[in-house]
C-alpha cells in the first residue's frame, strides 16, 4: 500500500452555505468553488506537496451524517480549531486528548451531522 494513501475526500452536506460557514470559521480560511455540475467547494490545495485535499459536496440523494468515514484535518494545535467549533454551529464530541507518540486528536461534529477529527502533534 502507498504511503499517505488517501488522495481525496468528500464531505456530503445538506445546506452548503451553512456547511461552508462552519468549515471556513473553524479552519480560518476560504473554500473555493469547483467547476462542476455539482455544488462542490474545495479546501485549500497545493498539488506539489504531500497529503490530500477534498471538498464539501451537495448531491441530491446523498445525505450527510451517519456515515462510517472519519476525515482527520491536520492542525498545529487541534485545541485552537476545537474552540471555534461551537461558535460555528457544530458540537464537540470528544475534547483534545493524547494518542501517545502520534500526537493529539479531538472529535467534533459539523453543522450537517458529520463527525470529523482534528489532529496535531502538540
């Protein structure tokens, strides 16, 4: 299996404006509209570096929440993003905690019912 095997992710949403506001607030940045027949907004990307990016997507027939996929976003200190979650309309499922030599994570739920992970080494 390749190192860093994830090449793309999609987070399905029901209300794009609400979901965009949540992610832009928590991660303090802007999403960009992708040229597509679908309503897709991408997270910042640099195709010359490692790691992956993805997009919020609204697709009729693809509900948000309740799925078994968990996307982890890399952070300098996941506690910083965690404190932005509730004011942005989400909720904190599990506050920042240690995962030993692999750093720290926090689990939060977005405005669409999707759980996401926040990961940092400090």
